[in-house]
C-alpha cells in the first residue's frame, strides 16, 4: 500500500445510487471506516480484479481473517 505521504488526494461526487451502494458496502464490511477508506478499498478490489494492480504483497482483508489463517 502507498504510504500516506505519497497518496494522491481526490475529490469525488457520487450519484445517490452509488452513495447508497457505498453505504451498503461499508455496512457489510463490519468495520468502522470512513467513506474515504471504503472508496480506497473498492477501487483497490476493482483494480486487482481487472489486473491493473498486482496484489501479491497485500495481506488478507480484516473480514477474511479467521482462526485458520491466523499466523
């Protein structure tokens, strides 16, 4: 993940439908997070699924952690 000092700041405007979808994503993630963090996670997942971002150095997301993979 990019260090915060290297991060690029963006301002976005979402349609009501996308804002609602983001709120649902945040509710399903079972973690207190900001909209900015949720958007970052959504874009990361999209970029990895499209092959735009190599996720080989990424660990598991918090919702993927369990006793079986707790090293």
